[in-house]
């Protein structure tokens, strides 16, 4: 089974944590697994032959067209529309929830990689990740069962919120996954009648909306958090499910303010992790 991991970042991210991600991938992930990077206005350093670096601006014309189309529209740049603001008194000011431009970078990288790569699986991995321990091919493919059309990080049992899209896998050989990807892209390409019909339009919300619709009839999916229950899951972000599930054995995800510290917090752990990385 062949696998390509996909990620993207721009120059500020490269300097802060992107290069660290690339280096940790090269050092710790099995040599049979490829990495495809879409770099915006930067050149990551790597002499690893399985890492392909593409210039985002020449490789993702659909992304550039999306940004041009919506760059001057407030609702696509984090400004909550009045009709939603009226019913969201507690969080309308959280601009990330309506910043379609910001999060379009990662989804268009996924759309392009799905067409460009001939591997069996495409795996999205956020660049604010760090591969802290050796990750063998056998351990990696165990997380991508062939009978599943998609894998993702949920928020634990009882969750009422969007998935944690720092890591998800798409089985390109599955017709269900192919239909999912078509609908995912349509939500952006036909945004006025796609994502802007939703309550929020960051990538995780859009992903979760489509996923929930597909899950009604397509049950062969893998939620890495399905054996977890996080107290926050029913009302908020669901804690930090990625590091508390099977992925935490190999990687850390510095979401939010953790980017500045370079590591997730000890209080984020809700399980007994035994890896050396988590002991320090």
C-alpha cells in the first residue's frame, strides 16, 4: 500500500515550525512514505528524495482563483455575517470560524494532491505537527485500514462539534472517498451555494458537515477518537484528541498557542502516554 502525506505552509510558518516538521518527518517516518509539500513564498530545506516541494502559486491555480474571488468580501475573511452574529452572541468575534481564505490553503492542497498523486492513500498532516518517535511503515498502514474510505480525528464519544483536522486519511481507491472529495471541493468552488450556506466555514467545520452526511449511509470509516470521551466534547473543541489517541504515540500537534512553546501542554494529556517524548 502506497501513502503520500500532504501539507502546506508559507514563510512565517516555515521559520516558526515548518522546517522542524519537515526535519522530523524525514528523520522518523518510514522511508516508504512520501511527503508532498506546497510551499508559499518559501523554500524548505531538505535533501530527502521522497519529499517533493511544489511552489503553491504555480501548482494551485484553483486556490489563487478562490482567493482572488473572495479577497475583498468580509464574510470570507473572518467577519461573521449579521444574520449569524445575531444568533451567536458568545462567539461571533472568533474570526477563525469564518475565515474561508485562511483555511482554503490546506484544502486546495488536498484537492490537488488527490489528483496529482498515484498513491493508494492521501494523508493530510498539519505543518504544526512534530513527529517525535520512529513511525514504521507497518504502524502507519495499521492506521489506514483498507476497508475504510476515510480516517479522521473526532472529538471523542458524544462530540457535538467538528473533527480535529490536523490529520486525516483518504482512501483514493474508494468510490465513496472519491464522492466525498468531489463534494468537499464543490463546497469551495461553488462557495455561495456551498460553504456559505453553513453556520461556519473554516475547513474543519466544512469537512465535518460533509462527513456527517456521508456517515449516515457510509459506515466504513475510522474515527481515531471513537474509544475516547472528553469532558469538553459536547460543548466546545473537545480538548486535544489527537495526542490522546493512537496518533499521539508518534506525533504531537501544536495547535493554537502551543505553536509558540513548540509542544503540547502536560495538562492536554488525558491518557497515560508512555513514550519518552511525553515524559519530559
